């Protein structure tokens, strides 16, 4: 699992943006999935968390294969996952969860896949805020396709639309507790 931090998301090669590594991706997917699960009325979020933890770990063996590379390589993520978990106390449970995630039949799997997709869009928004407008423009049509055809839950669709209307810096710049609004720079009147 420690190798996840060394696996770069391979779509980084497109316009050489500073995208997150696989471990960073997993962490944000977990948090997005938790939020989606709560809004979708999922009571037991433990399954969501576990599924989010396992959703991409085979990529530490098989690599993160982007959509261009998928035209040329054959991946065996199931074998990678089996080898990674072989002999561990998590083997049976997490292999079953991964297969359930891959089927996308239960609400938990749909939520985690929505979180996986939304993480890409959040990262594209961040890149645009960093000044890399071009990458967002190039991916806009594909990402809109994902919104219309690949998001499962209404909460994810709503989050996608809201995300398009905000700046990733709003959380600190417009905070009631930043230096300008309530801190040591606040002007006294």
C-alpha cells in the first residue's frame, strides 16, 4: 500500500499538469464518497470507506492506465489485487468488495465510482484556478459526457454542477476566519 504514493496518475502527461499521486487520489475519493453516502441516505458508511480504500489499489501493481494507454495495454488488476492481499487478514473481504465495486450494482459501489469521477473534476477545477485553463477546456466535453452518462447518484450530479460554479480558493479567501475578515488584518471601524 505504501507504493501508492509513488504511482503518478498517468493523465499527468497530458499538458504536464501537477496532478495528485494515487495515494492522494484515494484519500479525496474516500472523503467525497462519505459526503455522497450521507446525502444519499446510506446509514453504514463503513462499506463505502472500505470500497473507496480498495477501488484503485490494484494500480500499484498494474499502473494507472489512462484512456490513451488503454488502447495499447492489457491490464490484470484482479491478479494484482490478489497478489497484494494474498495471506493477509483482509484478503477475502477486500477482494470481494473490489469485485462488488467493479460491478456497480449496489449503492455503495455507485457512490464510490461517482466519487472517483468527481475527484477528476475537482482536480481539473484546481488546475484551472492555478492558471492552467487550457487543460480544463480540453477536457470539458469529456467531463460533461461523464456528468450526463457516468454519474449514478443525484447527489453526485448536484455536486458536479455546484463545483463548476466555485473557485477552489473560496474556502479560505471568503472564510469568516481569515486574516482579512476576522484576523489580525481586519480593519477596525
